[in-house]
C-alpha cells in the first residue's frame, strides 16, 4: 500500500509547490485563457477542438503558472515579465500559423492588456509602504473581476455588432452598464477581502513559525513533523531508539584557564559543527550542555554514521582551538558501542 506523502512543517505553513502552482493557474495565469476558450468555442462550435489554438493556449498558461511558482521570491521585474509569458507564447504559436491576422481578434489584444496591468500591480507590491501594497492588491482584484466584463463585451462585438459600434452605443444598453458596475463592485469587495485575508494569513504564519521554533526545541524537527502528519505517533508506545553521547575530554580543565570569550568562541564552533552533521542524519532530538551532547536517533545504524562524521568533523573544528581527545567510557545498558570515543547507547522507549 502506497503511503500518503508526508508534508513538512514549511509545506504546512506556506503550501507545497504543487499547491501553489494550481493556485497561481486558477487565480491568475488561467483566468483570461478560460475566457478565450469560451469565446472561441461558442463562435466555432465543436470545430474549435480540432484547431491548434486550444493546444497552444492551455500549455502557455501552464508554463506561466509553473514559472511564477518555481521561485516564490522573484524580483519585481521578473514577476512582471512572468505575467506576460503566457500571452507571449500564445501569440508566437498562433502567429506561426495565422500570421499577423492573429491580432485582428480583439480578445487576443485585450489578453496582453490585462496581463500587463496584472503584472504591473504584482511587481509594484514589493514596496515598503504597506498601504500602497494594499491599494495595489485591491486594484489587481478589480482588474481580475473586469476580465468577465471584457470577455462579455468582446463576445457582444461578434454576435451583436450594431450595439458595439462605439463605447456610447455599447453603454446605451442598461444591461451592459449593470454588468460593468457589478464586475467593478465585486472586484472592489474581493480586493478588500483579499487584503484582510492576507493580513490574517501573515499573522497566522508568523505565529505558527514561532510556535514551530519552540516546538522544535522541545521535540526536534523530525519528531514534530511526524507528530503533525500522524497524531497517533505521539501515543505512548514501545519504540526502540538509540542515544548518542559525546563530550570533549579535558574541556573543564582547559576552560578553567581560558577567558570566557575564548570558551564561548570554541563552543560556538563546536555547536555549529554538530548541528550541520545532525542535519544530514535522522536525529529525533538533541541537547547541548556545555561541551556535552546528547542526541536521540531512530536507528542505531544512523547513529553510528553520525558518530563517525562527528569525530572527524570535531577534530577538524577543534584542533586549532585546543588539544581534543574524545571521551572513552562505558555506559551501562542493553548494549553499547564505542565509536571512536563517541558513546552510543541503545534503549527502549
């Protein structure tokens, strides 16, 4: 049976790449292409499915959504260009087939116009002025809501050309005015709701990130992640785990005749080295007490691999600071292994 992929803490807070891709596609990159599909399908019927237009338009939207979510913190100018990627690919593909006749269709030109405004508003939202970013977010939502009105107006030019000779004749129909006002109002209300939702989400993520840090101090990253994905893993059960102990022989005698700054400098180097090693192994939790280190591992094999690497890295990190001799001592338990001076103790929990 295939197990469900385990989501990391960061994925829970900020979403997975796949989730961000679908959000970008449905909320931005795919919106105007959906309107184009309906216009073309209603005008041409089932024959539209046999034309290459559809099979150029959809991949273009997918490519843009993928590019915009591939790197979340893109610079503003790249964000702007990213919003022009789909119309550019669509235009190039269609021009290779139809030539410049492609731009005679108003919805093709308007596609570029909406992409330009959305890209501009997104790029400018990197401002340090919070009120300005919120204003741009509202304007961006208004532009998105007006996509519906623009698609409707363009379709009217095809089926009812007499009412779309000029702007005045178009808005002479009260139903057109109604649709325009409703779209504008919905865009404004959606924008204000989006501002509120993003503010709330920012506070929620900041709070959750702080709680994550505190929880990792207590449980460790691996154990915390497994507990969130499977709460039953925190129930009291009998599990076999391996504890690794490590300290520096002669550290107390060495530190007694050294300045506090020198001792702190050595411990900083020591701690950083250990954390880098533990990041590469499946450690459940670890704890520092002066020069002493205690780490809990899922398996004895991974503890041994970590112990070998710790000894090598510790020698390199400390040989310039002091003469380092690892502790070699017997720890009673079910069994123990001397891994070049690093003690590993296997126990049941």
